[in-house]
C-alpha cells in the first residue's frame, strides 16, 4: 500500500505531499488537481510495469504532462517531473525530464528521459547506505543482499 506520495511539476500540481491511508477522499473545486493525483498514481504504476514510455505517449508527451506555470527567476534547475512514494516495502522516486540541449538541431528535444530513479529499503531514511537501486541517466547501480554494488552502463 502507498503510505505517502509527493508529486512535483505534474500537470496542474506544482508540489504536493500527501500521507495516505487505506481509504482516501480527495475533494475540491473543479480544476484544482484532484484528477492529477490519480493520474500520478497511474504514472507510478506504468513505471513499475515497464510501460512508462507508452504512458507518457498516451498522455500527449512529457511537454503536456509538465507543470507549465510560472517559474522563479532564481530557479536555474532544469524542468523535471518528480514523483516519489513510500510503501510498506520500499521508498521510490522517479524524475523525468527533457534531454540536455545540444549545439545542433534535433528532433528529439521533447523526448522524455528518466533523469533519476531510486529505490530505498523501507523504514530507513533516504540515504546512500539504504538505497538498493539508483538509475541516473543511462546507468543503473544495484546493491545486492551482501552490500555489493553492481554497475550497469548498458543503455536502459
């Protein structure tokens, strides 16, 4: 069961964190983002089932899924859609963004890229020693039960 979810830069949701129970009721005026909470959970499901690319495509592409409101002039970070959750078994975080700008024209500037994906053991704070998977750009790092770290640099 998902106990906690944090959604950042997803559709009309700039940043929201929710503690969840066995039954949750979300209410509010039209256009406040209720459906986007539901859709964010579907995004998590698609990522878990290996259907992330298809889900993003069905939603009209990453550009349609990104929060498009005003940004602070001080915000120099690249735009990323971020979803994190805590379950009974693990903590999970997914960050999706656009490719880095290239010095030449390309047709792929709006293609979604998994910028970072992390899984931590449940019950521990999110720190490197409790992380069992880290995916950063095109590399993945896994930690086995003995604590041995394996690196996979094949394109994911």
